[in-house]
C-alpha cells in the first residue's frame, strides 16, 4: 500500500469544524493529486477551484476525479504567485500544505 | 480574488520535528525524532504574522492536531525519508531509520510504521469593506432582545446580519437564529470572536461580562448608510451600545 496520509481522518475533521463550508466558492492552492480536494467536496461547497504548479499531479487529480464531482471541482495548473482570478471571486481560499 | 469578509484557511505542518515509530493509530510507539529543517515553517509563521500586523487579515481561529503518515514497511519509510534527506542540508536520518528497523524486526508479526507530527490549522478573515461597520450592544434580557429583533425586521434590516449571544443558548435559539458576525460562536467564545472582528478591548470585556451576568449581547453588521437608524432602534430598547 502506498503512503497513507491521515488514515484516522483528523485533518478533515479539524477542517470541517473550523468554518462553515456550505455553498461557499472555494479556491484550494496546492491541491496536489486532489487528496484533500475530494474530502473538502463532502462539506457541500458551491464550487472548488483547485490549483497546483505540478501539471503531472493535476493530471492525476483529474484522472481520480469521480464523475459525480466533475461539475463541482475544477483542477488547473497554477502558481500561487501568479493567480489570475477576478477580485471578490472566492469566499474561502485554502492553502493546503503550501504556505 | 478573496471576497471582503472571506476567509483564508492555512493548513500546514507545524514547526516541530516529527517522530517515527512502529505501529499506527493507537498502537503507534515512538522510536526516534527526525532532525528536520524547519526554516520554511518558521518563515510561513512570520509571513502570516506580518499580514495580520498590517491589518490585511485577522486571525479568527487556530488549532493544532496530530497527523500520521502510515506506511506498510520500513522500506516505504526509507523512500519517504530519502526525499527530504537528499534535499536538506542536515545529518542523515539513516541511523534513526535503522533504529526503527531493529524495533520493527522484534515485533511478532510485520506491522505498520508511521511518521507522526503536529499540524497547524488557522482561519484568517479578510476584513469587510472599510464602510462595513458593526453595532455591538448589551440588552438587559432575552425578551428585550426579541423585541429589538422584531423591530429591526419590521424596519427591513436583514436578521442574517444579527448575532445574539447569551448564556442560555436554548432561549437564544428560540428568539434568534445562529447568524451575523458571530455566527457559529459559542457564548464562551464570544470574547475571542469579538476581538477577531476588531472590536475595542474594553467593549469586548464589557460584552463578555454582560453574558456572564445573564444579559444579552447583540452584534449587528451594518451598512454605514443605515447605521444611525439602527442605533436609534437599539437605544429605543434601552440597549447599552458599546
């Protein structure tokens, strides 16, 4: 079995408790292969834009994206230093292991 | 990009040397502490402190929790460690892994190994537009607060912008919904959350004391255009506006 990060689910429980995610428009910076993105999707956000500078990991994230969540999550290659989004676009920005 | 009043969630390893051990979850036993370069973690802390100091964000919540990376074998752990053993200018971690391997081999049957370390999680809120304000007031009791909410509603103020805080949450839930600038905040968390909104320390203290003394604290987010009218309505109900 490959490396299992947080099999006990402490990370996702901490995230769930820390704010209200329902219907929020969310940007995740440093999404990697989408491990955390798919978990955040379970909190009921309005949408998730997930970016990572590594195109290989974005390809993997897209490959792992369940069809049921395809309309909710968009994976894109992108750098935190060069974000190109309009002002006031997101309710929540998550720096996922990337600050 | 981030809306005014929106939040930034900062999730990352806390600046601490992680431990390696045998087992996982409740059966995990520490064997050695890794020697890691923590400069990046401290730099991230400093960067966050700087944006808070400059007023670009307010720290609203913060917590730590323990996170495990679980592997099936010592070989997998070696591969994992090799990544940062190569890129960091630190003493090799190999002796620590060997120590773990000796312990691992003494186990009656092959188990898991795990790297365990603390994680940092914080919510930082971007301040609302400069025009947005908050009225903070103390009311003598729940029925007065209820009357105030009725008056505000009749005047077409949005009760989603109003928080009602009191010790008796059952009564609170009867007269008001969980909304406004203190949405999701428990009575005992009121002071911390009010500080995060930028309320003056003396007002925070008086609000906290009022709740302890069985009074009701109302916080209302308000457009400056309607602030005077709203304040009048508070005063009409004998509110002590802070």
